[in-house]
C-alpha cells in the first residue's frame, strides 16, 4: 500500500502552457490518490483558476515574475524557504528554470526529503547570444545539482545535459503522458491548417506565416492559430504586411483547445526549440497528420514518412514543400495520421508517466 505524502509543486508562471499543464495534471492525479497536494506559483492566471476549480490549494507568490530582478528573486526565495519550513512537505517538485533555480536551493536548505525538478526543455537551446547560453547552462547545471532527481521529458532533454559533471546519476527520462479525449464535431469543410502554441518567438510562427504566404497563392485554405502570447501583435502585423490576414485566424487562448484538432486537415508545429510538446501528442491522439520541426523531442514522437514529416527549423521553403505535399495527398495524410495515433497511444501513456513519477518520489 502506497504511503500518503505531502507534495508541493512549484512553477514560475501561472498561464497554461505545457509545463503548467504538466503540473495541473500531476497535482490533480496525486490529489485523487489521497496525497496532500499544493501548488506554488505566481499570482493569478489560468493555472491558478483551474487548480482552485479542482479544489487544489494554491500558494501564490507575488514576488515571482518571469523577468529578472535580483531584489524580487531574493524576496521570492525567502517566501519559498519560509513556506517549505512551515509546510514540511516530503516532496517539493519544481518546474521551469526560475522556480527550479531558487526553489531547489530553498528546498535543500529547508530540509525537504526529496527535491524533484522536471526539465521541460532548456532555454540554452533557444536562439540567443552565446554569452547568454553560457550563463543559462551554468544555472541549469546548478538547478539539476541541487535536485535529488531531475526528470527529463525526452531523451534529447537528457542528452543535452548528460555529460555535465556530477549530475549524470540524477537524470531520469519520463515521457509526458496523454489520455484519450473527445473531439468537437467539424462543421466547416474548407481545407484548414492549424497549430496550437503559445505565441512566443521560440514557436517559429513567423516561419509558418512566411511559408503560408506562398502556399495560399496556389491553394485555397485557412490557417488557424490557437494560443496567446507576447508575439501576437507582431505576428498579426506580419500577416497584414504579407497580405494574408484574410486567410489567417488568430483565435487567442481557447480552453480545452485540443478538442478542436478535428477541425484541422494538417497540424503544424514550426518551433525553433522544443522538449516534448503536448500539442504533438494531442495531434497524435486526434489522428491528425503532423508537420513539425526536427528539434528537441519531436523526433521521438514523429518519424518522417511513417507518422508525419519533420522539417528543419528556420526553413520556410522546407515547410512549404511539406504543406504542399500533404495538401495534394489525402491518402498519405490519412495513413500518417493513423500511424501517429497508434504510436502515441503505445508510447506516451498517462498511467505510465504517473507510475514512473511516483517511483521517482520514492513511493
């Protein structure tokens, strides 16, 4: 019989990207199993609302923000440390670089029995100046070093750091897991290419718009972009300059967006960097034909010619070629979508993710 534990999850931002979804699903499952669960994160946001709706206690940190501020970081550290001393959890499971960095140190100093960190991808893989990457790598190394165990959501996430000193035995690959879900009934039969992503530069949506501006000249179709983020205005302006605004629908944030995957003839994820994106797994469960970039853990989900197509990042011409190929071959789209659905169901089990995570907790 499993021993019930007190678990606190920590994450920086309280929006609802992939890392936040991971925290939400883990905390809900652990609460369902009878554990005492709380989530520590920045104030407000979709994540906070969803957690409270599920009856999960939220510890909001007003000093915790995405932007760097030494004074605010010290205040956030002090708050996290005091909270852990007061709460005395058996497990402190951190996510995201800032929460991992200051949270893991606070967890160790406060005497938490097991500090777990999940690497949802590394910021040093994003397009940045070399000096920034060096600094980010150093702090990522410290974050892992101060954890008792670090979960990597893909083999690539692990291999990126596996050769660093003193941390090899701390690393464990546990894939994100997914469960079946209902799809919305499709009512519009126009050919539609879609994506679900936070509107940040790392998602490569400018590359998609560039490819789309050429695709739409030859193929009547719609592009649907579901998601919100800091790049929205820039991307909308870009669509206007390219003269494609009439064919591009920026839907913004949509709750339970995965149910609308049935509206897409092709799912596209043109990211510059990834770890193991939930949206690709969702597209797989939905049986959608996928075009994605060959970055991060994407090749662990999609295999070109067998379950989708992978193209190089920053390459609108390669993306365009794949879009045209998929558009012109409906039987191929069906075959690839079915193959991706099968491999996703077999390889990315939610039950297995939970089981392996509980083992990492030592229970």
